């Protein structure tokens, strides 16, 4: 009888230990860290302002996020950032990761290099002029222009009534064939 009570007490203590460990289980912290060169750019993630670079944002779902950065004196950046799940955080394994007594971290890092805006109008116009000259001189443009000229000079044969039959019910009475 003493041995049976001892086994019962050991089982109860083991069960309590398992419940305590499961209740203080860890969690997975998922963060996106966004940096830029230069720092201090205003950041929007999925059309929600989240701060200035460098910044760290907690997220729940992996996937593709819309990212926008803006800073005075620099060209704005608009694009996407992918938050890919780590090998240990897929369906099934994530349940275990949430229960084990450890602090797991999934960190996604995005860095953006911003380009200064060119406020010199003369330089902008010169670049536009050079670009226009390169486009006009390209072989693709010359080929497309030749095709347009060829299409404009091509003669188009008029359509005959035999090509497009018209039901007699829609013809005026004077043009209907005799029955």
C-alpha cells in the first residue's frame, strides 16, 4: 500500500511540473527591423505610419508587406518587403515553439538606400534631353516608326456586302430580296 501511495504522489508531482512548465511556456517574438541610409526616413508599412528609421515593428503574419519611405531631400521609396518564416516557425512546429519555455525571436531585416533629389532644373532638363536623344536613336523606335509608315501607306480594300451578310429583316423594304 505504501508503494502505491508513493507512485501516486510521484505521478501527481510530475503532472504538476508538466503543467507549470506548459503554463510558463515561451513565446515567439516576430519583428521587422527597417533601416535606411540616411537614417530618419518616415516609414509606412501597409499604409500605416510606423515611425522613422531605424525602427522595429512587431508583426503576426508572415508574407509580403507594402513599404514606403520618405525623407525631405531624397526620392521617396515605394515597394515591397517579404517576411519569410524561419524553418522552425511553420504550421505544426509553431505550436511546439509557442509552448516550450524559451523566448524565440524571428527577426526580419530590411535596408533601403535613399537617393538624393536633384533640385537643379538645368541638370534635370539636360538628363531628359539626353534620354530623349537615346530613345529616338534606338533601333526599336526606328523599326516601330517604319511599321507605322508602312501601315499608313497600305491600301485597304473596301468590304463587300457578300462578306458581311445582313439578315433581310433589318434591311429597308426597298433593299429586301423578293420572296
